[in-house]
C-alpha cells in the first residue's frame, strides 16, 4: 500500500482532519480501464458502496526524488522528513510535488516502533 500526501505548507500546522491524501496500489501494466470498470461493477453487485467506482488507474511520474527508509511510528516521520529536506538543500534542491509514502509493514501486525515506511519526496532545482 502507498499513499500520497498533499501539503501546501508544514503539515504540523494543519489539523489532521484537513490533510489531503490519496491511497495507491500498484497494478500490473496489463490491467486496463475496462478491467477496472468490470471489477467495480462486480463489487457493487455484491453490495459494496458506490465509492468503489471512484477507483481509477493513474501513471505517476515523480521525476527526481529524495528517498529514505523511516523505521518507527508514523507520527515521528517529521524527523526523517527534515533530514531529507536538509539533504536536498545541501544539493541545491527543494521539495516539490506531493509527499509519497510506501508502507512496508502492516500496522495491524507490527508494533509502531518497528514499522518500516519508505518516504519519498519529489525535488527540483532551487
């Protein structure tokens, strides 16, 4: 599972209920829009909510990124993100585009201090 987080400023300054995000699941290249439409129709027939029709296929091209493995609770990611920001700035880069997280651990099965998450941030020249 992956997520993209959209912030126009420091996320710590924004209440969590106002955060904008999108969940992502990688799909093989052979999956087509018609396959997705058929799957949504099948799910609706089985009583799933109409929101299943909101799922869509997207191609994401993030370009150059700074990336780091974060080990620990999600609420301590800001320390890792600041290390990433510092590295980017030392190389004449600045964050641009949505923050991207790739969840390697299942929080239902792994204690918070052992969670592993790849943090990825698109960058561009300052």
